[in-house]
C-alpha cells in the first residue's frame, strides 16, 4: 500500500488549505473499511496526532484543531481530505497520513504570521 499526501503549501494566518491522502494498492477490507489518521510534526517537536476518520465516517480531532479542521473521505477515490481553515502559525508542520500500518510521505504546511 502506498499513501500519497498532497496539498500543502505556504499560506497566511487565517487562510485555508486542503490536504489529500490518496491510497493505492491492496488493502484488507478495502480502503473504505479502514480508519485513517493525520499526524503532524513541527520542527524540533514530536509527531502529534491531528485527526481521525473511521470507516463509518466518524471523525475525531485534537483540541488544537477542533472547529477549524474537517475530515472527509471519498472511498470511490480511495482518498481522504483534511480541510484546514483559520490556519495559525502554530499549525506549521509536515503533515502525514497514516492508514493501518503505512505512512504517507508527508506534505509541508507553512503558515506565516
């Protein structure tokens, strides 16, 4: 299984970005039957959990992003989206998607003040 994360970039504080994580390869239960998580890692900090979307579509968010980030999934496209609004400089990090036991390669998000 390969995960391709994309959508990162440079944005001003208050702006928005939408990250995508596309899966390819063979998965037990299929893509739609699995939970996918996003993590992020800022320079000099440990990787931290950001959000989760389950196979049923239930979502869970870290307190630091709750109300600003929204997860959705398109199982027909084997893709999960992370809509990030009202971005803050402290959201600057490399964002990684995680599915079962596979990590995506990460996509850089930089929020300028």
